[in-house]
C-alpha cells in the first residue's frame, strides 16, 4: 500500500495532540495535550497531514465519545484530516486507506505549510 503513493510520508504512532498542534490558550493546550491519536501522518517537511484513530471493539467505554469529539475538533481546527477506522473495517484496511486516505495524502504533496 505505501509504495503506491506519489510522495513519501512519516507515520508516527501514539502522539499527544500537544506534540502536533500549537495552542496558545492555556486551557486549550491542557485539553488537547492529554489526548492521544493512534497515528499521525506527516509530509517530508514533518507537517501533520492526517491522523488515524482506530476505534477497536473496546473503544467505546466511559467517556470515549467526549474524548473523540475533542480530538476530532482540535485536529480539524488545525487543518489536519481526521480519519476514524472501525474494528469491522480492519479486514479490508488496504481498500479503506486507498479510498479514504490516499486522496488526502496525494493532494497534500511534499510541501504543505
């Protein structure tokens, strides 16, 4: 799958949003800094292009919906694509990535700032 892309990308697992999003508000930084994304995809200039959140079978426990909403809003406000992938999609992950994520990455190119 990765060899089919026009550009090269970096994939980082388990990053806090505070590592990839700058927030000048102290409360805002506290809200996002404690939230993790499963994967962050960055271009060759290390600019985040997309995050992937895996919603596994045990994902929706406690306040997961609230946490996911905060993550999604913060990521989208920072102009980073947010892509949830659900447990039932894992067997067809190649086609999911091809259809939903590849167009985002291909349009980002190597120099998105």
